[in-house]
């Protein structure tokens, strides 16, 4: 992934392969998937043996870079909604169980209270986001990837389809684009990244605009991650990110996922007050 890979990724999102509608244009059916009406993988179908071999051939030093934040109580917790999220991890002061057996084995257990989604370093499954195509109170009018409705797959104990357990191991070529480096500063609250920004940042790093290939993973650095645990309130308040056009461009490049150093893959708040997080629908 090049020399710019020392970045903390806060969000990674699988591509949804869905057009973005506006208030004037109701959502049009985006199903069936190019990979069939029963598919649950989405863009991950682009990962095959050839792509794995291509990625493996890029390895020269064997270094491993940790692109995740530590999951801890002090981390920024998503607060755009009226319900402030909580996360508490407790390990009992005394051993949880034991001693067991003649060998006198004891062990400790962890107890978690609070939200596990949208907090910390996160990865969105295809059941994370949906679009209302009719009546928002009708679960059959809430549609996910491949047109699956909430009425079909949503339960009080999770989803029967499109869950994160469907995600296959991802071993592919990745490009990390330093947008903050290109701009010479941390990006601003709600600032959008255009297609021109991406291409100019790629050129600055010596990467051809045509270098992004089907099946690649695309990561971008905004500098927003520097606020993590230094100014959690500001980190949560908003985010810079991709414009709608930049999101469309990445879909056209047929990448398998997009990752960022903030909690969203688009600018929030965006320039159009009628749209919220439209790139999550791609």
C-alpha cells in the first residue's frame, strides 16, 4: 500500500452498488445484483485467485501495519443521534471461574455493556444501510442490497441474510491516498473530497490515475483521525469525506471497499441539506 500507510482507519464500508436518489427522484430498483438475485457478497465477488496473487506479488518487506484503533472506554462514541452511546468493558477483580480440575485452572471473562456498532474502528456489512422505497413504516419498503427487504431478513436477534458473517477474507491490493498531505493540512468539518482531489493526491504520490483497478481496496487519509482521543467532541461532531461524485467515481472503478480515518465515508454535514450520508447507499 506504499509509504503512506501509517494511518488509523475508523471506518470501512463495503460497496452497496445502489444509485443515490434525491427528494425529486424516488429510488429506482437497484436489484438484482450483477452476481445474481441470491448473492450476499456484493463487490467482494471481484476477489478471486488472480487478485490474491496480484496482491501477494506486491509484498517486498513483509511489514504489518495496524490500521485499527484500540477499542476502549475513552474512544469517541457516535453522538449525532439524541441517544448518546455507551461502551463499558469490565473484567471482574477476582477470577470469573475456577479452580477447575486437578491442575487448578482459573480464567477471567470480559463483560461489555453498551453499543458495539458505529463505535471504534468499524466495518459495515451489507445489512448496515438500507433505503426506504415507499412507506417508512412498512418493513417491506425498506430495501437492502439485492432488493432484500427488512421484513424478509430483519429480526430482533440480527439479520438472516447480509450479516457480517457473509464477508469473506479480504486479501487484495490496497491504495492509501493522502488527501491531507495533498492539501497540506487536516481537512475541515464537512469539507468534501472531489474526484480532482483524489487524482491530484494520487499524482503527488506518484500513482497514475489509472492505477486503481477492479477488486482493489481504496483508503484515504483526511487527518481527521488526529482528533481521536484528543478532541472526541470535535471528532464526533462532523466529518470531511467523499463527495457524491467521488463516491460514484469509486463505484465506477469497481473497488471492493472504501476506508477512511473518520466515522463516515462522506462529508457530514454535506453541501445538500436534503441528503444524509448518500455514499453509504453505493
